[in-house]
C-alpha cells in the first residue's frame, strides 16, 4: 500500500504583499530535498487580509523569477484575490469566490488582466489556481478565450484527468500526511504557517521526500474521470457538508 504514490507541493498567495521570511523558509526547506513546488501567484493583490498585513516587497518579482529559474512552477492565482462572490461553483470547497457566479465578461477581463501582468513580469504559466479553490464554467471559458492555460490545479480525484479541454491536477490536502492517491497535491499558505506546521512539514519531508515529484515531471494524460474519482469527490464533499453542519452547533 502506498508504494506508487506521488506527492506534489503547491504554495498559495505569493504576491508583493507576503511574509517573505516564511516563504524563504519553505523555499529553503524544499530545496534541501531538491523539491520544487507550484507557486500560486496573485497578479494584482487587492485582498486587504494580505495588503494591510504586509508592507510591499519591491524585490518580489526578482525573488519569484529566480525561484522559477531554479525550477519552481508559477501558477496564475486569479486576478486580485478578492472573494466578493458567495458561489461555490464546480469545486465548492468554499462558498466564496473571486470567480464563481460572475459573468463571462467579468471573468474574461480578470484572466486577460492577470495574464498581461504576468507577461510584464516575464512570467509565463500553464496553470490556473482559483482563489478559494472556486471557479465555474465561465472561468474555464474565460481561460480558453483569454489565455493558453489549459491546466487547473484543484478538484478531488485519484490522479490527473482530462475533461472538456482542460487537464486537472487534483489537490486533496491542506497539509502533509500519508495519502494513497496516485497523485496528491498538498496546498500550503506560507504566509500563515505556524511553527507547528513547519515542524510537521520538516519531519514529513525528512521521511517521504523521495515520493515528491514536480510539475514538469507529471504526465498529462487524456485519462477521463473514473467512477472511483467521482466517488472520491462525492464522499469528500458529503463529508465536508456534514462537518460544516456539525460545526454550526
Ligand atoms: Zn489564495
């Protein structure tokens, strides 16, 4: 059990408004084991939770560019990271979104502006990472019309799958733990990592670093979603619903 599993790291909320010391610490820890993650970069951060908390780092683009040169993989993390919609869309991990529930026109503009900022920074990306994990059919259409991005990092499944013009890299856990999916993406938010989270990650990497892969090594197969993937997704969201109801008492 667990012999053929692969792990992938994803780090969310990189922008000039970040906790650079924590990001550097995660970066150095991954490099210690020759691990390269996906980095979800916000092109135009207007999320007050981040912009009011951190002062602007004018070295951000230089830092990120050097990490990309090393082997880290940039992903387009929405446009401004403002979750002003209460729609969960087609991956309802949260009932808040920068994208889900909005018109195609609005979403096209966000994608176009995000891609334009990335190119002004010299960053090219193949991956879309929706803030709060939430997007809908219009988001996919907007990506088709305004970008070359055809890969989504998100959804619950056993492995990468292809559906209607997009490849999906599943993202199943918010912290490291032993998983038996063919491919598991662990999603971290370095800005808010606690000392305990760092220590857990350090211990896990020391033991399991050989199971980690990187985006460039993934095989983008035209595999369709199987009944197993669908069952995983169904039970995940059912369990989440039960937990969220239980949490209200
Ligand atoms: Zn985010």
